[in-house]
């Protein structure tokens, strides 16, 4: 019976202080998390662009060696799996899922140049004449990378 009288616990004031401290920590952590999310989106977009640009350049060099005439891949070649890219086109993380983030806009047909966007559809814009590819979105100026 004496063991019940010796039990100790937290007072209401101590619990309130702990809750207030946790609230302050959460208020500080949430903006940091949002900043990390935007950095992750940027890194993902830059990585996808790097992969696309590497594949396009390798195709160009391979054409020069095998055919004797260097040529950038056509829009159809770039869009078909196994010709330029061994896997599907990566998604543009800035493009909404409903707007086909893993598709490529033909910039020559749309009449745009690097840094410009055309409409809401297509995650990437590609120019067959110059071999340039860029993001077809302009959330944080990623279309200029």
C-alpha cells in the first residue's frame, strides 16, 4: 500500500510546458521542411535534364561515328524507348501529373526557343535543330537551365 502513495508523475504545468516547447519546435521545423522540398524538386529536375542531355549528346556522337554524319535525334526518336533513352522519359517534377510531365514538346513545331514555354502540356521541350532540351515549365525559371 505504501508503494501507491510514493508514485510520482508530471504536473499539469510541466505537461503544458512540454506541449508549448513541442509546438515551438514544430513551428521552426515546418518551414525548413518546405525549403528542403523545393530543393529536392530542383535537384530532381536538374538530374532529369542531365540524363536527357547526356542521352541526346551520346546519340549525336554515335551518329557521327556510325554514319559519318552527326545528327541530333528527331522528336520521334527521342520519344521512343530504346532509341535515345533506354527507359522512359523522366517526369518533369514541376509539371502537374495531369499535364503529361513525362512527354516532350517539339519546340521547332511550336516555334519556341530555349527558355520559352508553350502551353501547359508536356514536361520537356526539345529542339531537333539545335539538340537543346529544357523544362517546359516556369515555376522557378527552370526553363533556363
